[in-house]
């Protein structure tokens, strides 16, 4: 009896099954009513009385070991193993983790929506541009100091190829190919060879606006920008236009909005002035119009270029560094859902 128990114990330790059917056969062989272990229990009657206690213990251990082994093999086939879960077509699907839109895309789309309501459509242009589209056509003569306003990335092999420093280059492309009226926005990424700080980066985003038609005036420009500022930052927002200089507009201005982080009282973001600059603008210079074949006697137009990153920092109060937009930290990016 003891030998038989030991022998079965070894057998059971070694058991493997390649399928549920094989496992069921093993269950029947060992622990069903007619199984080998059950039979041993029947033979137990014949064991000498003084041995009954010890042999009984061994027999019980054997039965438990067999049951455990069979359960263990069963688990490897049923729901707990991954391969099997995949083939269970009735299982509820795992939730799909949805990504979130980048805050700069959210703000860009909002800018586009606001101007779309007053008839602006969209076009895009290349980030790698030639000198003519970025500078010359926009009235920056060669060697003119105005070129220094934007620290440009050039390549050594060909000084004519630049990374565009502003989306104004798309104005040139569109005006060369389309006849007025033109009422369009040009969103995109721009590059400048600037030191990286919490307010500036070597690349950032702009949305350029252009409106050319008969009788477009500076008052139209001001009205469009005021409408934008109030839609974007709330009806209480104030705007202020300061005279400025850009080679491609005359007259030119920069527009500030009342700082919505401190409500105009003054804070580090607005450098304690209560105002934050968000865009440059002006009336398209007649030289630029004639350079692209539009008659400046018949048409006038306004243009503006706004910085998406700056607007996003104002919009989502508390983004204290532009660098956060480019670090791709999921803890930051996950905060913006829409
Ligand atoms: N391109 C200018 C810049 O990046 C911004 C700008 C100023 C765009 C005046 C315009 C404009 O269209 O009219 O600094």
C-alpha cells in the first residue's frame, strides 16, 4: 500500500496535459469514483489497524495533491491565461486610452474658429522657405537692418534657404497665386535662432491673417482684432494698439491686451505693466502688393501675425514657461481635454 501511494504521488507530480480533454482523462484516471486513488481508499479496509492512522494520512495527502495538481492544470487552460482571454469573444473590451489634444492645437483651433466666423479661410505653407518669400517679397531689402529683427536659421550650403521666421511668408505665396478679395489665415510653426527662456523658444507657432479687398481700412483691422480679443479672452478684455515698424506694413502696430492673469493690475507675466503683447499688425505696404502683382491703387489690405504660444499661456492661466509645451510630459499634456 505504501509503495503504491508513493508511486502514485510521483506520477501525479509529473502530470502534464496539453488540452482540456487530456486533463479530463487524468481526472477520471486518478480521482473519479473509479479512479486509482479512490480504489486505494477501498483497499484501505485491509490495512492493519496499527498502521491505519499513518497510511490514512498518506492517502489523504495523496488525494489532496492529486486534486491540487488537476486544479492547477485546469487554471492554465481557463480564463486566467492571456491567450485564452484573447479568444473569449464575449469578454468586455479593454477601455482604449484616448489621447488628448495638445494645448497649442486647442488654442490654434479656437483662433481659427473665431476668425472663421467672420469669413476667414485657411492655407498653409512650407516651413523650409526661400529668402524671397520670407524677406525680399515682404519689403526687407537685402542688407536691411530689419532682417535682424528676426534671428534666422540659415544653412551653410545655400544662403537662399531658410527656416521661416514668421508665417508672413505664406502671405507672399497666397498673394502671388490668388486674386483679391483674399480673407485668409495661415497657421504654422516658425523658427528663430533665439536663446530658450520661459518666454521664448527657438521654435514657436503663429497664426497670420490677411485681408485684401477694395476699401479695407485701418478701422476694419482694429475692429477685427477687438472682436478677436473679446471672443478669445472674454468681453471685458481691453486692447491697445502701439505704433510699431514692420517692413511689410505701413502703418504698423503692435497690439496688447489687458493682462488677464492679473486683471491689468500688474504681475510678473505682464512685467507689471498690466498689458501683454499678442500680435503685430498693419496695413499691407503698397510695395508688397505691387511686388506680387496686386494693384495698390485698386486694393488695400490689412495683415496681422499672432503668437499662439503666448496666447495659450494667457488662455490657460498658470502656464509659466513656454518650455512646457515642448517637453511632452504626459502629466502636463493630459490636463487639456476637449
Ligand atoms: N511677422 C511678424 C513677426 O513675426 C508679425 C507680423 C507683424 C505679422 C505685422 C503681420 C503684420 O502680418 O502685419 O514678428
